[in-house]
C-alpha cells in the first residue's frame, strides 16, 4: 500500500511539473502581448509630445503683434494642449482596460489591431480619409525653399493634422524638405510650384493655425509666395509610402 501511494504521489508531481511550463508559456504570451501594446501606446504619446515641443519652440517674434492677434495665438496653443491632454487620457484608458481585462491576451490583440491602423495612418503606410483642408502654396518668383515648406507641414502637425500629402509625396515623421529658389525636393522628389498640400484634421483649426497673424502664411507672403486654404468636410489621401526594410531586426515568434 505504501509503495502504490508513493507511486501515485510521484505521478502527480511529475504531471504538475509537465503542466507548469505550459501555464507559464500562456502567461508569458499574454504578458508579451500586453507589453507590445503598451510600447505602441507609449510611442504614440511620445510622438505627440515631441510635435508639441517642436511647435512651441519654433514660434515667431510676437513683440510687434496686436493684443487681438496674441489672444488668437494663445487660443490656438490652448487648443493644442487640450488635444494632447485628450490623447493622454485615451492612452491611459487603454492601458487601464488592458490591466483590468480578464482575458488580457484577447484585449491586447484587439488593442494592437486598433493601434496598427492608427500607426499606419501616422506613418503613411495606409490611405486616409476625413475632414480636412486643401492648401495651395504659390511661389511665382521662385523664392521659397525647403525650409519654408517644412514650416507649413510643422504648423499643420502642431494644429493636429493626422495625415498629410505634399504633392505626390505622403508626409511622414521622417519626411525631408531640401532645395531652394523654387526647386524643392521632398523625400528626394523634385517639385515645383504651385505646391498642393492635403491635410486631414479639424478644418477650422488647421485653417486658423496657418493664417495666424505673423504665422506661416504671413511669412510666406513676406518671402514672395502665397498660401490659400480651402476647408473641406471630407478629403482623401490615397498616396502611401513603404516602410524601409529592416537590416538587422526581424519579428520575434
């Protein structure tokens, strides 16, 4: 009787040892999924903060503006801060749902799919539609350069534009503007005026940001160019860009 009981105990211990790695793998898989989604959410928040800091650090000289103009600029900055706070709240809510979910793996997978779509629009790998603006930048004397046009893009980003195209180029986080004297290269493509820009975001906010007294539009006109904005209830950006192929990294299994 004693030998049989000992054998049964040994079988039970061996069985538990056999099942333990499977349970651990399940827990680790759920933790890895949650960690991946948390990383994506952190990336989005970091990008929003960087855009805000860059927008605030590139301000124009405000000393010569009227009180009404300064109030308009302040309102615009407050709106940007409100949008960032809203994004932070949404990201914190997503993290809370992941932590409180009974099935963390399923919740993480659903959140990952949602963030994949958002990142695809942000990085320019997916088409996008929504309310926005059509912008035309003219340069009849060929005096504008890449830096002038980059200012337009940065102002739109700071005003909350979620997707942009500049002529035939989809604008992303690493889009480059080079050249001068009416011949500008955007991501290596040579473009000539007039330049057509499409941006998706709140039309009124984008229009106001570009036309703030002493802002981007006023600067372009001082340089000999011009900028016009047409608000639209719906615009489409169909041009996309391919992500660079990773040289060293590869997806983990």
